[in-house]
C-alpha cells in the first residue's frame, strides 16, 4: 500500500499558468470531464520582462466567461475544454507558484489581487497603466543637467525576471472572491 502522500488525487480547483510562452487558466471540478481550460491564442509571454497579467471570470461555468489581459490588452483565447457543470471547490488551500506537490514556478511576482466581481476591459487597462505610473513616480530622478530647466524621471519597466507566475488555488473560485 502506498503512503497517503504518494497517492495521486484528481486535479481540482483553479490555476493560472504559463506554458511555452502562452498564458492559460484551468477551472477544474474533475479533469477533464468537468472542467474549463483556456490558453492564449498566441505565445505572448516575454522572457525576462515584467508583464501585467489580469484574468477575469464571470462565474458562468463557461470558458467564454474568462477574459485574460496582458499589459491591459485583452488576449484572444483558445477554448480548449468547456465542460464545467459542478463546483470546483477543493479542500486544499491556495498555493502561489506551485501546483499540488509539483510544477513549481521559477520566476518573480510583484502583487496578487482578488476582486469581488469581474472587472471590465477598461478597468484592466487602467490597472496595467497604474502599475506603470507607480513605477515612474517611485523611481529616483536623473540628476538635472546644469543648463537645463527640465527634470527627467526614469524607471525600469523590465527588471530582470522570469515571466509572471502561475497562481494556483484549490479553493473555490467564484464571481465573489474577496480582495486581500
């Protein structure tokens, strides 16, 4: 008999992931017969570049209810699995940068937010721009040249890092998640 920790349980919960420069999202009750899976239609993840990745889900149980934005722009999605009919709630706690006991994320994340509704495309765009503005406002200004009347503020919008992380949860996603 195998120890309990080696017994493989069916996947359940949700996961925002990166595979071959494509972002994707799973919402699973019982894979693959009761689940949703979408991936970006194009490979848009940029290596060693910070990207603002924003996902909304309207709680409809349909892949069409998922929208994924990269740097404020909605990405076309491939609807790979669209069969969710029951709850994806699981007993496992939310994990960041890891799926179960495998598939560890090798990169960096700046912040994670949950909202209690699906935000609009305009709101996703504003949030992507706010992060850029915040970086500009917190950057150290360049020294003023002696004969110039202007000041230049510079900020690195692309720190050396991996692409944004997968975010995983085995807790129930809904149209009413709470913001930390």
